[in-house]
């Protein structure tokens, strides 16, 4: 995907997602990051309160 395509996708689709969808995606990505990074870097976790932000 080119930079122009990515910017267009973000502008036209991702920026128009409902807030609830964005919140759910953020929670899932943070949980995924925790699972992946704790295996490689045990000291890295989502900061307290980030999921509630």
C-alpha cells in the first residue's frame, strides 16, 4: 500500500469509525501488545489507566 493509499484509507474510513469501535480496537490492541511484548520485554505493559482513557 502506498503512502497516498494509506492516508486516503485513514481519512475516509478509519477517521469515520464510531467512537465505540475505536475504543474497542484500542483495548484489543493494548491487550495484544501486552501479550506480545511481555514475552520479549517483561517490563513493558500498558500504563495503569490507559485502557480507561
